[in-house]
């Protein structure tokens, strides 16, 4: 696994929290309760700046999910941590203009 310069500047605590959260989100509903404890434990170690970065990352994930027409992680984040969900909502409002209006870009394919 290669690491980028940007990743190297992130703290070990942040990278752990982000990877734990990403694994939990990818897991889906199955096993979400068990994984939620590990995610909450990882989030505790973040400082305010790192928490803000994580919220912005989650906001971009929400935009990407909307553009693909799949479920956004916002609902699961709300159940996991209300303050993180609010931070994601704030981050969504700060994204570049037009990002919130992103809709599914699925094109009909002919056989």
C-alpha cells in the first residue's frame, strides 16, 4: 500500500478513525451495532481540527453517494454520533456551489 504526501501529514489517530469509520460504513447494516462501538472509540481521540476534517470527508462521501444514486451515509452517521452528523451538515453547506444539487448521472444503456 502506498501512502501519499497528504496522508503522511495526517495524524495516526485521524487515519485510524477514518479507516475504522470507512470499514463500518462499507459493512452496511449487518454488524453495524458491533462496529459502532469501535468507531465511537476511535472518534474520541480526535481533536477539533481532525473532527472537522473527518466531517468534510464524510460530506464529500455523501455527495458521491448522491451522484451514484445510492444511500448517503448521513443517516448512519446521525445514529452513530449526533455532533459528528451536525458537523457533516455544516461541512455540506461549505462545499463549492452546486455540490448539494448533484443528482444521479445514470444514463440509460441500450442492449
